[in-house]
C-alpha cells in the first residue's frame, strides 16, 4: 500500500495554500503589520518542501504496521457510508490530539515536532513548516485499524485534517465567538504556538478544540498577554535540515554525557525538557528570560532576498515535479531528486545566513543541474525553466556577489 491518495489531496490543496498566503501578504501591506520576514518565511517553506520529500521516501516503505493491524486485528468490517467518514474524521482528530499532546510532552516525540514551532513569526507560511522526522505518529492511530477503518480512510481523513489546520496559522483573524468552543481557530491556535508560560503546551486539537476542554489542556488567548512565538531553546538558524535535527542533537549529547545507563534510556521518553541530574549540573543550558526576548535575524540586501526567493522557487519546482510524476521516476531517480532538494534547501538556508560557503554550494548546484540536462532528456518547457533560472541566478551571483553573501554583515536581532 502507498500513500498516493494522501499526496494527491495535498497537491490539490497547494495552489489554495499559496493563494491564501498571497492574500495574507496583501493584508500585511494594506494594514502595515509585520507578521512576515523573508528569511523566516523561506525557512518555513523550505522545511515544508523537505517534509514532502521525506514523505516520498517514506512511501518506499509501505504502511505495513497499520495494514497488518487492520488485516489481522480489526474487530469490525465497516461498510463505507457517509456516517463512517464522519466518525472516521472525528475519531482521527481524537487520535491526533493524543499524538500532538505527546509530541509536546515526551522528549523523543518533541524532537520530531519541534520544527513546526521553531518559527518566531506566526503566519500562513508557518503552517507549512512541517516535520521530516515523524516516525512514531502511526502508533496513535492503531486504534482506528483495530476498529476496522481501512488504511485509505485513515490517509484521506488525515489529509483533510491537515488541510483544515492551514488557515488557523494567521494573526489577521480575531476570535470567532461560539466557533471557539468547538473548533480550532486562529485565536486558540495562536496560543498553541506561543512560548509564554501561561500558553505553553496548550490547545493540541487539530480540528476540534473540544478535546482540550475535556482533557484540561485548553487556554484562551488573553488580551493582556500577547503571544511570543517560537521555542524556549531558540533555533537561531535558517537551515531547514538543522531545524529538524537540533533537538535530536541535544538529546544525543545528553545521552552520551549521562553516567547512569538508566538515564541514557530514560532521557528519550521522559517529559520534554527533562535531563539527568548529572548532565544538568555539568552541562547546564541557559534559562530563557522572555522579558528580554528578541527575534533571531540576519540583515539581508534586496538582492539577497530576491535570490533566496528564486532559489526556493527552484527547489520547490523540482520537488513538485517529483510529487506530480513520482510513478515515472525509478527508485534511484527518486532518491537522487530528494537528495538534490535537501541539498538545495540547506544551501538556501546558508544564503539567508550570509554564509560564504553558500556561494560554492550554489555553483555546484548549477553544475549538477547542467549535468542532469545533458544526461536526461526532459520536456522542453522544463529544460527552459532550468536554463532561465540558471541564467538569472548566475548573473546575480556574478554581479552582486557581495550583496548576496555579505561576509562583513554581523548577525543581529530584531525586537519583539
């Protein structure tokens, strides 16, 4: 079994995602708000592309555990009907609540989920900042298999659940009255993304907020407490790959430094933030003072911004081609394209950080594209897309190299 249906549903939704982002950008300009920064938004978008690419890799390994549970343990044979889809949609969200809640309350699960919360802005691009390392979420949906929900049903309602969650990542929509009591809204999801003490680890629902009200994890957005977005241990990087692995890195370090073998095991499954006593003592982590919070930022020239947008578009274009035509690619070609997208995403992150290494990675990237065009016959419109992109990008690199990578420009922060 593959996840093709899931990919198709998400693909159909992508144009609407970007349409809503453009509408929000229009509101940003007309209202004079400052909810977008080019570096943060590109970081979110590249993280989203990476997530989709890793999703394709995951498809190489069929959803066997859920399928086996469904085929061997299902208690009922559910006949497809409208009420079956409704029950499946609601039940999926119930399972999602516990998946999401444990994703915040257990170290190893937080390591996978943290990328979605690492943005210090809150806008519709934040919704696309998805994890590439969620390898254990399937556990929380096994009850659906045991009750007899077909794997295709699981994939479909899961996709619809994810699509619903997109629109709530905005600051332009206020509280929505009675709707706040039943459904997840922009207001109660802003709470979820905030790192304020009163807001932290609250409002886990995907579509329905009633689970939070039932299980005492609900918190209303307060007029007196403006949300501060991001995570306590700030990412301080525009590298989407590092965004996915930085908590794993810290856990591995703590595991290595722990003296007791019990602690080396427990650290992965303890509540988020737990560290062995000896590790806490010998390798302390700084405490966060939110009264002095400043967003991570690196100054970018206009040329750098334009170049970064172009590179994201190129990487996203390659990723989209793979997602739309995955059946036409051999296994080796799929892996190579995924690796190229990962490479391009990391390089784009280094550009946003004004890292001099990015120049060399970019030239290597163009060399790889040219080599591919020479070896593989591609449709003419795709070849011309690559050629035009290389000409524009190469010109910017040659003419405005100092503007794109400003090695003398210091890293700065902007006030909240």
